[in-house]
């Protein structure tokens, strides 16, 4: 994150909240290298174990069972006990099951599916916990940029996994991917627990001026009533978030899991080249997503309403990604396919400044569970 304007400056050259945002970004990066590595490693695993395409699909999709079922509970837990603790434990949990993936694979397919479901349970807490942390540490005028930085871990983690997994598989075997990436999570967990506090007031490294800036956020989170689940399930703004999240993730997760297989199976590339060609769209997403965050904060700073900014960014993202996906239907050349996938993910990145920070706009106290306890017109 870059320096703030003079109205939000701090005596520290690097305010403490920047460190919080940076470590949350690293957590997302680790989350996605652990999630994406199997999309390349599974090509070698399929050949070794003789899986059909259907079986491979079960392996890739089983992760989302745990992810889907435990996202709401993990958000509630983060809301009750604090996102800092939940995030640290979540990274530790999924790192353990990343390392256990090869052993589960050799035991049998059912055990591998169980391990992937358990890993999904851990990763489901990533964003609810991070939103809980952001609710206490990120100022309103920095939200679009902070969320864009957080989500930058998705394409960069994916990019890193795609570029390195094929090389690791070719030189050290596919189990080495899971062992190496899992250890990175252990290192991050140690740094997080020794560095970060749930509340800024408990952190001795927070400067006086910065603490003053964060007081309003602390007051907003003090003495929170129970999560208003009924309002959560009946509020129109929350359902708008659900629908936009579903639409945005349709492209994201399809390409996340199947892009290497598309280049390998449909276009005939090697495992290594499939990873390389799959990497460019994620780099595009990283660049466009951060630019969209800056543009959105600039538009808000120029006086455009938050409602208008979020709608503009969301519309650009969904419409442009849909156009590029439609154009990719009949492509049979790797280069053209790569360019269209760059367009699809680059377009989708505009939604990072659309629905994603809108959780913090409409319900900062309950962003971790998307609850509208203090929803106001946006």
C-alpha cells in the first residue's frame, strides 16, 4: 500500500496496518499456491494412478465441499473470537493437510478426497477471517486498495504455483510440491502469531496517531450484539453480494481448476508448458485488479458515490469476462486461447473494486459473515 494523504498520515514511515495488510496478502498467496498446485500436479497423479477424467474431476472438486460448508461457520467464529486467531489457525490447518495429500493419495482415492475436503475446511476461513481483521485495521478511504492488495494473492499465488509446480513435478516428483508448499504455511503461521494482534490497541507497535485513526473502527466492533442471522438472510444488499460473488467466481474457479487441463488436454501442451500458458491470465488479473482498486478509490475521492463506483466496477467485470469467455469457445490455438483467458480474468478483476469491498461498505461490523446488522443505504 502506498503512502496516505496528509489527513491520514502517521509518524511511522510504515504504519502498522500496512504490515497487517501485507501479511494478509501473504496468507492469500499461500492459500492459492496450496489450492492451485494440484491443478498441475493432478496431471501427473492421473497418469500414475490411472484416473479417468471423471475421477480427476472428483479430486479437484472435493475441496469445495469443505470450503462451501464451513465458510459461514468460520465467519461466525471469526466474528466472535477475532479474525487474527482464526486466520492463524486456518493457515496452520490447511498447511497440515497440504503436506498429508501425497500420503492420502497413496492410501487410496477416498482418503485423498477426505484430505481435500479437510483442506477446503481450513481455506474456507481465509477471507472471513481476513475481513474480520480488516474491519479493525483498514480505514474506509483505503478499503478498495487494501482489498485489491488482499486479492492480489489470488493471481500471484496461482501464477507462482503454475510456473513452479510443473518444474517441481518434472524434477522431483509430484509429492514434493505438496511438501514444499505446506512448509511455507508453517513459516507464515509462526510470523503471524508473533507479530499480529487482533485489536490495534493491544499492539505496542501501533503509533499514537495511527491508533487515533483506528479508534472509530475499534468502537464499531466493541460490544457487538449476536450476529443477526435473520437480517442476513432477508437483506437485499446481502443477497446482492451473494449473487455477485457467485457470478464472479464462476469464471474464477472454473479457470483456477481446469485451465492447465485445458491447455494440456485440448491444446496438446506438455505439463510444463500448460502451466506456463496458464500463468499469463493470472498475471493480467493481478495488474488489472490493483489498477481497478486505485481507480475506484480515486472515483470515491472525486465525489462519486460508493454505490455508483461499486456498480460500475462490477458491471465492467462481469460483462467483459463473459464476452471473452464466449469468444474462447471455438479457439484451437494456444496463443489465442491464452490472450482470451487474459481478457476473461483481467475483466473479472474489476469486480475486486465492485462487490468485494462492498462487504465492508454496508456492514463493517459483520463483514466476516456478510451480516447486515448496521446496513445503511449504499
